[in-house]
């Protein structure tokens, strides 16, 4: 790479390449050590799903708007902007005589964190830059967090539509939308947006786009409220335990061990496209998780007919099985995925327990349990028990231990 004469251009290019610019004019491969790539804050990471196509949002031209935005057009030195911005749900009634309708919002029922927005922008630098509102104010700059026009590469369903406020005709100027800052730019000096008045009204751009209005990764928290763990006892098919999912955030929850042979569960609440994790620990005996009424899609067939079976694999009464249950709210349904794993028993077996082991229980011994068998316990094994040992289980015994077989 040849050195770039313009030091500002060189700085930007080296920043893009991820290297410092400690020695202007030098090759980027010879620069000082350091990683100059931008850091990303958790608040900048979108925490909820954006569908690959806007067609999945279910917003059509006949959809009822969820919100109308009003403002008072103000002019200071030829810069037209809005003040006294207010919103009102599902009403086209102008709130005051000095306010005009400047924005309409549609919300998706299946993806409530995605909005379709149509709004008239105000001028920052007339002809060059526009935005909805000042980001430094308390009013949301709706153009910020706009979904990129090319998010759907195949169908182009997220493309922007920008028209003149006086004619509703599509603009012909070259433009660029900064979806982070929430600005619309007309960068070519010979191709600036017109600011000519039409019947004493300013000509402003009206843009229609899709916007992310959900939580960021930094807002997804683990719930550690004092009312946890959630009790999983005392349920029946007629009276299942209702796990009430929060309406704002995803979360992780601790549950109590399951008591009895089965627990009946159902869900309520939650927010679309959010997941909730439930940790069910210390299931020391076989049991079942049975779901009572909702539609379920999962990697296990979890419904009333085919309950999820909890199976501790260790033979000891002290063995435990832990269950992870992930509940996702999607398309107005609860989708459940279940997985379990056994905790190795750290309690040595007693001689009485050893003598009572069936062949299947004997072949379920953990490495810890085998290592802690005493010589008295090993010699107490019957020939039937020893002959039932699989090759895998036999390998858990040391040479000194196997020498005690049948003695």
C-alpha cells in the first residue's frame, strides 16, 4: 500500500484496517502495535430478532396505525424543525390548532419490537441534512435505529421510500441514511435537496422505513428476585403450575427440585421473540414434566400425551438430574426445548447399597463411586453381579480392585 498524502484520509483508512496511525505516511503493515477496531457497547447490540423479510411483520397498507405524532413547525433562520412534539394513540384528531400530523407508526403484532414509520423530517442544514428530532432532546429521533434498506437482500422489503412533502413524488437526489445517528444526508453538493417554499410551506422529505424499537443486549438481565426459586410442587393436570413470564425482558429463573413423580406446567405472559430459561435442579428420582394446554414445538415432543421424562442415571439414592427448560415466545405460541444432564454422585455407596444393586444399576456407577469402593464392598459383590459388568464398567475398576472379584 502506498502512503496516502492526505493525513485525514490516511487516518480513516488505517482506522478501517484496524491499525494505529502513529507514523503518518508509513505503510499500514509497519504501523505501531495496537488494535484500532471500534469497540461495540452492549447498548448498541440489538437483543431481539429482526425477521429476514418485512413481509413477516404482517403490516399492510390497511393496517391500523398504533400511534400518531404531532408537532409544531418552527422556522429559525430558514431552518424548519418541529417543537412541542406529542403523540396520541390511534387518533387522527389534531391535538391543537398549531400542530400538524408529522408522523405515523404501525407496530407488528408478531414482532412488537419492530415498527413501520412514516414521518416528515426537519432540516438541520437545509438541503444537506435532515432528522426527525434533536437527539439531545427528550423526543425520540425515530430515524435512529432504522433497519438498513438492504437487510432483505433478496426481496428488498426493507427499502426506504422518500418523497417530497409538497408533491408526494419520489425524490430524485442521491441520499444516504445514517441508521445509527438517525440522519438523512444529501452528500453531493450539486445534487442537494430543494428547500424552496411551496405556497409558503417548506418542502421537506417524507420518509417511510422500518425501525427497531426493542431491547438491547445490555437490557437482557438474569432475574434474581427474592421470590425465587420457583416452587414446582403441588401440581396436577387439573391444577397445573402457571409460570408467568415477564412482559418486558427475557430472563433466567431457578426452580425448586420436582417433588413427586410428575409436575404439570403451563405458561402465561411473556413478550414475542423472547426466551426464558428455567433451571430445575436436584431431581433425585425418575419423574416427568407434563405440559397441559398450549401448543408446543420442541426438540422433545413435550405435550400431555408424551411428557418429558427425567432419568437420573446413577444408581445411588443421592444421584441428581438437572433439567434446563427454554421457553420461547414466537408467533403467539410457547415453544419449549428441554435438556437434562446428570450430576456425578459425590457420595460414596454403602455396603448395603452395593449388595442391592441390580445389573443395570451396577453398570451405571460413576468413576467416583467405583474409586471409593472398599475391599469389603467389592468382595461382597455376588458372582451374578460381577458377570453382569460390561466392558466399559470393568475399565472403571483398578487392577487391585478386579483382583478382589469373587474372593
